[in-house]
């Protein structure tokens, strides 16, 4: 079994690649829906477009508003990204242990708690800009995210009652041992959880 640090780096690399190519797929589908070609210049059929986008992002000039709190303004997006990636540390991807970074006995609680920390990045970004309109926009986004978290968290209670554990590995094992997936045992909870994921503001 690989050390935790290597598994964390491997997980970050895989997740970053998946996200990059899902964005490419989204751009291709949107281009098709609008009767356009979409990204097709970088590499064959535009397959290297995510690499070009990442390089462009790293080389772009960082613009900070004149009256902004520079440290908080720069740390705000980092905190949201770290919270989003940290959640994946406890999510099992398969039956073998190398496909999970760590198995916490309170894994589901960890996912709910850490994913809630992403809201702070939005609030800090609006506050640090030292302008009223970004602050109002960030508060609106934060209120929307909090209002979505409550029903989504309540929808998870049904899964906890069925599997009798907060560990995501144990939840997967309980689902494997049962006759039906949890989605068929808790269709209302699944619909509420799926429907209450945050939409773009």
C-alpha cells in the first residue's frame, strides 16, 4: 500500500485531470448545441485544450483591486479549492484500499463539514474586495448555499439509518450486501439530495 502522501498527490492529479477534461466535454457539448465547433485548435480534436487552459491560468496576471485586503483576497479562492479537494480524501472509488486515501469512521460527517467550509471562500472574496456589490453578491451566494445544505443534509439521514454507519466505506459495503441500492430504498431522499445541489448564481 502506498503512503498517504503519495495517495493524496495521486488523487489530486487524477481529480484535476478529470475536472479539466469534463470542462472540455462541457465546452464541446455547448458548442454542438449552438452549432459551433468548440475548442479544436490545440492538439488533435482539441484534446490538449485543458493543458493550454491550465498554462494560461498560471501565466495570467493577478489583478487585485486597489482598496482590497490583498492577503484575504488571495487566500479566499484557495480556501474554497482546498475544501472541495479535501472532501475526496474519504470517498471510496472501489473495493481495494489503494483507491481511498483514508477511511474515517465519521466519513459522511467529514464530507458535510468540509464541504460547508467552501462558503467561507465566497464570503471572504466578497468582503476582501472592499466594495459593496461584491459583498452583497457573496452574501447572496452564501445564503443560497446554506439553504441548499439543510435539505441535502437531511436527505443523508435515510442512508445513515439504512447502513447504520457514518463511514463511507461501510455505507458502500452495506449497499453491496443489500438486495437493492440505496437510491431504490430512499427515492424521495435521493430526489431531494439531487434537487438541492447548488445551481449557478
